[in-house]
């Protein structure tokens, strides 16, 4: 189960068997069914999650009850309500399984001990965080500078498997368009 985590980490930093044993001691593995919530708005956030298999959706519900999809996370990705996780405050977003999902869970205490005990893991997490910041900035720029068709094409180019795994209604919400607009874009492509 955690072999996928090791492969993921070793894309950035090499680990000896002993180092990986130390790393794996800080994780727990959980299986969740489709539609289950790993994080719920207003509740404590215990973990950051590495997706071993399955698909997650990070959402925020505004005061009018409208759902805003912040992110999807599939295999080999990390996800959490990071603000709530790192500041140990209540969640402002929910993390829900779109498929049966297996995750490796890391608590904040485990994260701190892992980074203190194995400095190369601090480097690993810094690289992952930088990649996440870059992706977030690219998404913001896409919303500011691209039309719906371009946003759809960018998403399809970067993550083609999402279009087979995520319902069109959710993809449309993520892209900031109606389902009908997304269908029109698809038909014209």
C-alpha cells in the first residue's frame, strides 16, 4: 500500500529502506467509499492526504449555498484544507470521495516529526508545496485571462483522465461554466 508513497517521494528524494520505514511509521492508511467525507466544513482537520487510489474533490459552500470546487485530487496527489490543517483551525472546505478511495494520512504532529527527524522530507514537502503554489497561480491566471473554451482545453490537456472520471456537472463547476456551456465546448472541439 505505502509502496506508491515511496515511489512518489523518491521522484524528489531518494530513501533508504530504513528511512522509508521511518517515513511510513508516520502515516496511516484508510479506505473510504464513494461519497464519504474525509474533511467536513466546520470540523477539525486531522490529516493531509496522499491519494493512493481513487479520486477526491475539495469544495467550499458559500453563504448562499452554492458549491465551489477548489480542486480535484487523484492518484499520486496530496490534498487537504491546508489552511485548517496547518493552523489547526476549523475547516472552511470539505473533502469528498468521488470514487472508492485509499489514502495515506499524515497528521500535523507526524509531519513535524518527519521533517525534524529526516531533513530530506522537509525538502520533499517544500518541493510539493512549491508545485502546488505554481498550480494555484496558473489556475487563478486562467480564470482571469482565459475564456471558458480555453480553460476547458487547458484542463483537458493537463489532466485528460479527469474528463473520464468526473461528472460533467462537476467539471463545469470547477471551470466556472454551466454544464450546457461545457457540452457546447465539447461538441465544438
